[in-house]
């Protein structure tokens, strides 16, 4: 069996040696390793060190003693085990369809045990992939349903696949670092309804999408992935929206894949993403 270890801690000499020695001495074998030291922090804080190691091991290893010794925040997961993702949707199905298709073909290392929505529009799509579809009558009930299913189904990550409701601050805190959202990348410009029409009226030459972790600050959470596409004057607002949906779906799926494979580490308001 193989495992993925991710960690962050204040930078100091000997950190890589401490981790690799622990793996070797406990009978493991490293398959892949990536590291990054953030030197852009304020002088009084010192540099921050980030590491992701994929390794084989004959039995579930205990990294806690090493983590305590070096003041490391860490996560250890089984590499072969897919992340369990609960998907939230409203009425637009392009992101949900992309996630379901990639999961069904094995291209996305997740398992989707449930979909939650404030509308019934996408119930047939969910049914075509044999995924249970849950709805509730109002925003508060939908959120309570989501939180209950997160506990009951042992959910690792909640994916807002064009779920067009604001998540409460309490839910954002409860799922910090475990909820991913997607939106067009025009923000903070072109807020509100019909953003692609607004962009067309302004004559934009680039459109895109941003996938990020959800925080109480609306659409300002740490960015995981972004996609971009060049457009020109020949495209109508409908063309922009159609192309934008493709970018949104692809960007969200990439972000979910990166999270599911433990390739994203939080770094304050930013992220470290290991490809």
C-alpha cells in the first residue's frame, strides 16, 4: 500500500532528512517527493516549509513523533483511497456533468456518494450516474442537509458545482479547507447577473474561471486553480457564456483532482500546489 504525507512547518535545516529517514528506517520506500520553501513571508515570521511525499509502506505508519519534534502540521492519507466528494448544485449542470463523467471513467480520483441541490432540475442527470440526489425547500434546510450528509457519509470535500447560494459563516468555518467553489474570473468586475453579457459589452479579450476554497469572505478564499481562454470581437455574449462554461467545468475538475490527491497545501490566504 502507498501513502501520501503532506506537511508544513517553520523552515529549518534537516527537515527533509528527518522525513526521509523516518520513511527509510520504518521500512518504507519513497515514490515521489516535492518541496517548497516560501521566502516571501514577513521577516519576523521566518520562512515556511512545505512538503508532499508519496511512499510505499508495509503497514499504516505513525508520523506523529516526527511531527511533534519539528512542529509540523501534517496529513497522512492512503494514496489508493479516493476522496469522498459531496457535490452541491442549483440549475446549471455543466460542472456537475463533467465531475460525474470523469469520476465514472476513473479520470478523477473521487467517489461521489451524494448530490445536494436547492432545485430538482439536475435530478435526472444524477440518476443517469446512479448517484443519490437530495433536495430541500429553502437555503437553510439545504445547508443543514449538506452538513448532515457530510457527517453521515464521511465526506472529505464539498464541491460547489455552480451552487448559486451563499454559504453561511458557520458552515464555512465547519468545512474550512474542505469546500471548493468555482466562478468566472471577471470578479471583482462584472458582479451580479449576466456577467458574460457585461463582459461582452465591455469588449473583454480574455475569459476564465477560478476554483478556490470557500471562506466567509465571499469569493475570496485561497485559489487552487484558474483557467483562461482568449476571445475576440466576433463572439457574442452567448458564445462567451458557452466557452466560459467549458472553462469553469475543466478548472473545477482540476481543482478537485488536486485536492483529492493531496497536492494543495494552505499557505495563509494562498496555496502551495504540487503538480
